[in-house]
C-alpha cells in the first residue's frame, strides 16, 4: 500500500509541474491558474482518498502498546 501511494503522490507531483507551466504559457484570465491548481490538487486528493478507502485492509496498523510502563 505504501508503495502504491508513493507512486500516486509522485505522479500527481510530476503532473502538476507541466500543468502549471501550460497554464502560465496560455496566459488565461487572472486567478484561473491558481483556481485550476486548487481543483487539480483537490481532485488528486479525492482520488488518493478513494484508493485508501478501497484498499483499507492493506493499511498497516500499529502493534498494540503495552498497558503498563516501567
């Protein structure tokens, strides 16, 4: 699961750079670049969240802690 999430975050990050470069190159209306980046990041977060929910059984859990400490 950790490997799959790392790959998804990496692809999202690598996709963001050309996306911003393209938006800056076409010179859209003011504020559209920032708004589109926010939509891109929000959409990516939804996709990663959906993946986590679908693969919940693969998320490693912490081992139980001892009930007493010395």
